[in-house]
């Protein structure tokens, strides 16, 4: 048989006998020799649209050679969007050739008469101004701003581009809002291509009326593809879920509608359950960063709203009386009365003094993990008292999208939230958890945030305290599916009494904590106390 040697990515082998095989005339020795030839690979670069750019780096390279790839274009005529692998720099980092490389560079034409407002840029129109197209860009944290947009006369289209740092990941929910009406049948674009709702992406809108009627978690969100009116409206909070990753999502203004809206409506949505009443998913519909007018106390619950944090898929409580709303920024508010809200360029009122600074909040990140494949996290934040406090961290990715990763969420209505850094000793907050795991096994629950002074976080099971997270992760043995027996308990404990280390002269805590029958006790200087400071005889 002819000897063979498997080719590699680097070499292709050719075979010869040494010496050449001849007619057998006696004993002979032959050696099989394999001669390696370094493989060559092709770097193919494509422009979209065709002719929008030229390239450096295209060609044929040997395995292991370094290649520098760049798109070369006239910035006065074209704007570089991204490569087909979502790289957003026209000049790519040096890479080593180990296979054929095919990349498409996506660009878009720049018209001289376009009005482009980049992230952080402010354009103020002092009089009537005619432009072909309007492009406003947001990175999810701040946006371009257009002041006096009523002076703008458009002969073409208006686009709102959202380009977060790191782009949009596939199979993950993102909160978004639009500053003008968008027709979802053709108005959501990635790389210049219209996306099909229900196939390429899902779009949900928040329905406060349904929450008030059915309770949180019961059809709070509706799929826009199932609605008769498939239009996205300014001032409404939406969630978008992509089938594929993207660096930018573009929202094109629907034909025949104004680019400027400065008012939005909120509804009281009465409910038998106080925590379900009056919730609205809103967004700044104006084309400038603004403040809500009139005084926020007339419609928000204790001045607070919840801003969605796309980098953590959680919410953060904000003071609506002083926090500016970014162009297209989504937020939750709970209102006591229906109202029409105006977004103004400046804050026209004096914000009432808050009873306690937001910096005093208790804020923790808690994670569940079983290795890199099965991880999730929630963010818990409490304000001054139960009436002022929201459950922060309801991850909207818990909408049943993924059944392959561990998921954790605050699950029930009897959550008690009344702890912050200045709360009285003995105050506590309880967070019943829902936990979904894809398979039977051991999962670790732990706090990724250092405990604030005077606070302890405990894991509970069936209402009983079983582990102090200050001592490290808790290992829970969970069955595949949803588990509801675990929870978290945050307690404000007395400040530790300290002693002096005789060797280092450093102060040492002399207080130990124990849990007995679901009660936390303090052992200090040989005596036992409750968390409220009462001595146990």
C-alpha cells in the first residue's frame, strides 16, 4: 500500500520513495519521504455597496503570514459601518493567516445635505433649515441632540441609530425607545437590510394596563408582530431580541409623520394590588436630552422611576425630579393619576428635597453559577422604606427565551424591602427567588458585591435562614426546572465591637453572628444579643 500522511492547515504533503522502486533483484531498503509544502490561502474583501471602497490586504498568503486589512474610502462620500464579523474599525488589527478569509465591508453614502448628529453632539437650529436626511446616533448612554427641530425641513428620511459599546449580542433582550414613529415591517435595519419582526428579531412593548389587571409577570409585554398596529411609537418602552449579533440597529422614521414629539401620556391603571397599579413604560420622545415637566411629584411615586441598564440587564432607581432623560431613553414610572407629560430642554421647577440620598441605598449583585455554561445574576436595590422601594433586577431575559442556562429572578409579591445603609438595626428585606436550572446538579449562589458596613445577606430555604453569604458561596442542589424554595434575606445588624490585635495593634472585630432556628444572633464579648441589640439572658 502507498504510505500516506495527513495534511494540516499549514502543510500539504507529497510522497516519494527513496530510492525509486525497481524490479526486485535481491534485498533492498526503501524509505518513504514526505515533502511538506506550505499551504496558501486567499483573503477576499468585498465592498457593500459595490465600489464604495477599495482595500489593502486582499490577496494570497502562505500559512502563518500576517496580513493587515483595511477599507479605504472617501469619508466625504461614504461612512464606514462595520465588517461582516461586526468589527467596527475600518482598519483592522493585524491577523495571522491560517485559513481562507472572506470579509464584507458595509458602508453607507453620505450626502452633502445630510444632517448628522453624533453621540454627545448638539445641533441647534436657529431658523428654517432644509436637509436631505437626518441621522441621530445614540450609544445607549447618551445621544446626539437636535434643539428646535421644528425648524428642520426634511426632503428625505430620518434615522435613529443605536450603537452600544460592544454592539448587540444575539439572543439577548435590550430595552430601546424611538424618537419618532417606526413601521416595523420595513423600518428596522441592520447593515442597510430591513429586518423581519418575528424572524430576525422580536419586538415587545410594555402594557401597564394588563399588569394592573393580571399582575406582574402575566402578559406585561406584548409582541408587536401579533398586533394589528405594528408601529413603534415615541414615548413607549420596547424590548428587542436579536437572532444574530449586530453593531448597530437603525430605526427609520415612518413616512408622513413628524420628527418631533415633546409630550407623552401616562395612565394610572388602577389595580387591587398596589404594586401593580399605575406602571408605565415610557421614553423621552424629544430629540434633545430633557427633563420632565411639570413637577415629577404630581405623577410619579415618591419621585422615583426605574431606568433600564442594558449592560447588566437590570434596573436602577433614579430621581425623576432631577435626572435628565436621554433621547430615546426607556424608563419605568408608576403614576397615581393619568397625565400628559411634557419633556422640556431645561428643568423648570425646583426639585423637592429627597428624604434620603440615593447614595444610601443598599445595592447588591447576586449570582448563581455552575461553571461558565450556567450563570445568571440579579441586581437588588432598596430605598428608604417599603413604599419607596422597587425590586431591581427583574431580568427580562427570563421571558422563557433560553432553557439552556441557569436563571434567577425575584419571584413573588410578598417581597419586603426596607433596608438601606442608614436603616435602624434589625430592619430586614426579604427576596423570595425563582430559580430555573437546565439540569440536575449543584449550583453556587453568591454575592459578587462586598457587603456594606452593618449589613448581612443570608440565603433562605422555605423561609428558614441557612447561610450567610459573607462566609462565601452557598451550594444548592437543584432539580432541573423551576425551583421556588430559595430566597435572600438582607439584615441591618449592629456595628461590630472591636478589640486590639496584640501583635499588629490593628483593630479586630469581636462580634460573631450565628443563625439558630431562622433567627440571627450576635455573640459579642461572651454575651448573646438579638440583631436589635437586646441581650439574651
